[in-house]
């Protein structure tokens, strides 16, 4: 006899969010790029990795099961154009992690260094946009990487504060120009990656402990945290032209 109580709803298995999609990671041989590739593969995507070091790139590709790789310097516009020209359509999402921040006293920089520091990320992003415009499927996105640590001007940051400030309006302007392709910026604080380890050397453990003690989240941000945000930005097609901070609250306590 029925009691009138409905049977509990048991959800079925969740479908992979990126099944049938192609995700390209420019700078995908380590750290945030590699972790995003791993997460995208887990969500069913075909992954294409690029990087400058062929050996490291091949190890990364084997690790995540990448469809293919290409070894070149992303700041080489001609090499970037050849890479995208060789990729078959359709394309879906591009994450650009190549490049890094530029620190140091302003007066010690020459003109070439200033131009490189100010334009590095934006020039690569524009080159990518030119090569994928009209080729990304509806809902596709270009994801840029920036930071939160240099938003406050301070000793030792040099030109990094200027480049940090320039990226959000650049992202918004590019999103308007390349629509309906979406463009978003991920602004990270300290992320526990091989790059961070190489920069800090024997001070890495001290930095980790300091962050665990001071960050509101009580732990250090890892590349898997940023990868989760990146995949969300790929799959949520309402998001464009915006900057998404992921630093565990670091900017509020420093």
C-alpha cells in the first residue's frame, strides 16, 4: 500500500561539461596551465598544449592525455599564427598562461624592457584573438591570466602595478570587439606552482606557512583552485569581459 510519500530523487550521473569541446592551453606544460588541461580532460574535452620546452611539454601531454602539442614561444607572432593555422576547426576555448610578471626598480629598466613589461600579456592575447576570431564556436572563450598582488603600488613592484591595472579594461574592450566570443581575466594571488617554487627558492616553505596563518581561507591557493575557476568560465556562457579574483583573500590582508 502506498503511503503517499514520494520516492526520494536520486540524481543520475553528471554529464561531462566539456564533452566534444577542444581546449587549447598556451603555456600548458606546468602549473596552472597543466592543471587546467587535466581538469578539462576530466570534463571530456580534447586538449591541445603548447609550451617552449619540448621535453617538458611531452611529459605534460602524456600526463593528461593531450590530443596534441606544439613547442614554440608564444611571444613569436609568426609561430603562434602557424600553430593556430594548423589546428582543425572547430575550436572552443583558449587559456593563455604564457608569460609572467615583471618586477624591479623602474629606473633600472631600459625602453625595450618597459615595452615588453607593459605589452607582453596583451600582445599575446591580441595575437590569439586575431587567430581564433571566427573560428571559435558560439559560447567559446579566451581566458587571460593576471594577478592581484601588484594592485597596490609598493617598493619592489616596479612596473608590475601598471600592467596589473591595465589588464581588466583591456579584457573588457577585447570582449566587446570579439563578441560573441567571450573574454575573461583570471586574477590570481600566490599560487603554489613550480614557478612559485623557482622564484622563492629556500623561502618557499616560509611563504606557505605565512599564507596559511594570514589568509582568510586558512590555506594556500593551489593550481587546482585556479583550474576549477577556468573550467567554470569556459562552461558558463553568461560570463564575459570580467575579472575574477582568486587569491584566498590575499589582497585584503596585505
